[in-house]
């Protein structure tokens, strides 16, 4: 009986809310006032400051109450319909809107498991405030920020303080709403934004990628003399680094530092890491020196790691090694990233044994190698020609439970292929690695396929390369122009020019644009097949389509011109290349030297060799063999004429 009476009373109050909607000049405010004053939570304590004590219930019979409810409802419905029957569309829309708004401010029913709890446990002042906060959030999401939301905030008696501002800024609403609310709060009496409210809005602007507004807010924060502690400074530097505002971050760092904010190691690390991420390693050492001069700010493992990476990028091997020794002397334990950095330095310097000793030390110190460490180790040994050791480390890594990634497996495949072992290891090792990638959950990797296809092409195993290319198309779908270029080059080498052209045209049919590598691959095949004019025509088509040819493109055409047009046409093209500010390379000079030598123009060849040396190029085996072959052929021809 009591539950029925409560439900009927709630029904009456919802009807009253409907009437408030049409009589009040500001229906939203009326609903907020009505919701906060007239919707008590059943069983709530009378001591709550938000809800007045509920009046005594009427003891009329239930039947009489129901009749009265039905009569009032019928009369109200008739009057509402009469007032808007001329506009049925607006009637339906207003009916829908009022239902949504009334439901928006209704309190949620208590859960089933809470109905049997004592009254004082079911509701409290804290839960009431939470519900009021939820109402304000709904208003903010629907009506944005404006007079209505401002009035609702006052009616709900939510005090504007730093905590409220932070909570509102963390609501999932439009960033412009947050900025309007932030500005409004800043104009309130007895309220001043602090670093916490500024940093919350700055983070929101960064998440929305409104970097210009973010920088303006940072500048305002500094102008208002808001206290910025080292942690805030670190966060600001990180956000400015994310926005690629390196110079602004450095300027702000020194500006805030000049206001007696003492940077910590974490603050300096933020600056150093930002400089590394934005590829400014040359500035890192100056910052490190400044950090050491602070007196109370000392480098930590993160600092040493960033510094060693910077020196490695700059090619300063000895300073990086000294830093490694220094950090151990200062009691710091190198992590896997630091060991990996030093490992790459040793391999680049050709100090293979020192690199292997470093790996041994790493394991003895209890620092387990990561997949990045193994990648550097396998790559370094492969470049040093120690293929067996490289592949053995891969097998050992898998046995010890270190999961390889795509990059590592690609390196292993490349090492196997370039070592010349692929002809006998293709099925047993290289292709098994591709299968392992699939078994380990990696998606098919075009780079891995390309490594194998390229290696098979170099070994003149064109059929096997083609089979692998077809498998790549099935597993990876539409491949990039670069992938097609590798197969076009292989088809050109084995004289299948028609198939090479078909693949080239297929790139366009797939909606992609051939890149310079695809053009070079097809032009090379054409020159190899003696189709010099077609190759020159393709070169013009490439330039007209907006694809700029590189030095390899011109060297391919130069080779064709030297074969078909003789030394004079080749020299004209060479001079044109220099006028185009296209710097000739060793291949360019060797091509011309071979052409001049075979034509018996040894004086011109000698002059070109001097020019080649003055440009900083050394003579290689191809240079000498071109001249010697030409001399031998001319001597043979001269001897034949004398015999005749």
C-alpha cells in the first residue's frame, strides 16, 4: 500500500513538471529547481541539505486517488492536444523533448540488492551530491555551456572550486565547452585558477590536437604568475615536444627556470628525450653539462640512456663508451636499452669480440637481452660475415623463450640470402621462417617476402622468385609499387619483358602510382633487351607524371645511350646531367669510361679518370677492367688487320 502511494505521488509530481514546462519562461531552470527540491530519495535522511523533509502522506482510499489521477490526466491531455492540434509535427516534437528532459532529471531507482538495507546505508549526502553532479553533466552535454547551465550550477548549489573545475574539464564534452567554462570560472569572485586547473585544460587541448590554443594557455599560465613546479614543467615540455614545438619548449624551460623553479632530473630528462625524439642530438650534451652544474641535480639511468643514444646517432663512439663506464662507477646499473646501444656502437666500429663480451657481461649482471638486443646482435654478426653464429643466436633466442618480431626475422632472412646460402637453405631455413611468422601470429610481411624474392633473383632462380611473388599477392593482397619493382627487375633480367610490362601496368590498375623504383626496374629491363628508344620514352613519361628520376634512372638511360648511340651521345647526356645539378656517381663514370675505352678514345678516358679522382671517387675493379678489356679488344683487332 505504501509503495503504491509513493508511486502515485511521483506520478503527480511528473505531471506538475509538465505544467512547469509550459508556464515557466525558462523551462530548463524550472525543471532543475523542481528536480532538486521536489524529488526526494525514498528513505533519505531529513538532515540532507539538498532535500527538504517530505510532507505527510494522504490517507485517502487507493480507489479515490486513482480516480483523481485519471481525471486530471485526461483533462490535461485534452487541453494540451487542443492547444497544439494545428501543428501535429511540433506537438510530437515537444512531447518527445519534454519526455526526454523530465526523464533526464528523474532519480534512478535503488538497486534490488539495496532495498533491504537500512535507510542510513542506502542514501547519504555524498550519493546525493553525486546524483546532482550527474544532472549537471547531462545539462552540459545537451545544452553546452551558457546561461542555462550556469543557472543549473547555482540551483544545484555546486561550489566553484579547483576540484569542481578539474572534474568538469575531465567530462567527455566538446573542447570548446571546456574552454568557455574555464574562462567563466576564472571570472568568478573569490576564485583564481591554479596550476592544476591550467594543466588539466592544457592536457585536454593537447589530446584534441589544438596545439595553438594549448600554447596560448601555457603563455597565459606563465603571465598570471601561476606557480609551476618541476613536475608541471616536465609535463609541459613533454606536451610541447609532442606538438613538435621544440624551440618553444626550450624557451619556456629557461623562462620558468629563471623564476626560481629548480628543475629535477626528471625535468631535464623530459627535455633530453624531446630533443632525441625530434632529432636534435647535438643539443643534448650541452643540456647534460648544465644539469651537472646545477649541484643538486644528478643524471640517472634515463639520462645516461638518452645521452648514449645521442652520441651513437652523432657517431661519437668514445664519449658514449666513457659515459657507460661513468654510470657504472656512479653505482647505476645499465639497462637492456643501454647495452643494446653500446652493442650497435661496437659492431659499427668492427669490434665484434668486444660486442660479444658485452653480451656475456649483460647476462652475468642479470640483465636479460630483449628482442631489440638480439636484433642488433644478429644483424651485427651477419654484417661481419659470421652467418652460422648469427643463425645460431636466433635458434638460441627462441629456445630461451624470447619471442622474435617481424624486424628480427627479416634480418635473419636477409643474412641467409646475402650469404649465398639461400640456394640450399631456402626450404629448410628461409621459407621456414616465413611459416614461423604465420604460426607466431604475425601478419604476412611484404618486407620478408621481398628479401627472399630479391635474393632469389640475384641467384638467377627466377621461377622460384615468381612462385614466392604469387604467394605474396595471395597472402598480402594489393602490394606496394616497391614490391612490384623487385619482381619487374627479375623479369627484366630473365628477358620476360612482356610480363614485366604487364606487372607495371597492373600497379596502375590497382589504383596505385608507380614510383621511381618501378620505373627504374622496367627501364633497366628495356635497356637490357636493347629497347633503348622505349626506355627513353618511359623516362619522359615518368617525368611528365610528376615522378622525379634519381641518379639511377639517368645511369640506366646513359648505359643504353652508350651502347646504341656511341660515346658522343653519351658525353652530351653526361654534360646535361651535370647542368641539372645531378651529381654523377661511380656508376656514371664507369659507364662513360667503358664507352670511351671501347671506342679507342683513351685520351678522353684518361681525362675523365682525372675528373673522377678530383670528385673524390676511387678507381675500383670495374674501372680498371673496363679499360683493360677495351685495350685488349683493340690489340686483338689491330693484330687481325696486320695478319690480313
